[in-house]
C-alpha cells in the first residue's frame, strides 16, 4: 500500500451539491483517523473501506474490496479526473479518492493515518493502474 508525507488535517471548501463532492467532503472529515486493515469506519479505515464509506455518505453503494470495485464500476481516463473519482494502484490492490487540484485522500497502511497527499507522490505515480467513477 501507499504512504507519503501528507497532511492529516484539512478543510473541504468545494461543492457538496454533487455526489462526488459529498464523497470528497466525507473523506476530508476522516483525515487523521488511523488505518486499520479491514476497517470500514467510523473510527478507522482501510483504503477500500474509506472510499466505500465516502460514497455511501453520498448515497451511492459500491463494493467493499478494491478488486470488486474495479470489476463493477465505470472506468474513466486519468486525464479527465473529477473530485470523488477513485484511483487504483499496485495491481488494483490499493485505492484512494481524488479530491481535486492534484491531490488524493488515502488510508495508506498500518501505522499511518488517513492523509491528503499529492497524487504525484512517487509510489502513487509509479503504481497507478487507473481510475473509476462510481
């Protein structure tokens, strides 16, 4: 899984009038919460649990695991990302939510907290598989 030197605090100031915006606002509210494998919130999350909970907050049900999400959801070009899109990494074994401006919010790995980091961070940039839009 990933892990960068991101921030664990922040405030979302974008729209919440779209489902993607609602999912992003939820993800921002989880910054600083601990990563826990298999966790789906509200106190801790793993990567797919975080994005599943974010989209559930916007009224959209998506599968629980990265592999099931990848198989079920519409794929979009990484050159046309919108806030709320899901980015998949490392053979589709890891997912983060795109929050706009070149940033993602990610529940990286054990021992780290949910953080906002540039999507260009080396591990993420070199392991990107593609993007989905629930």
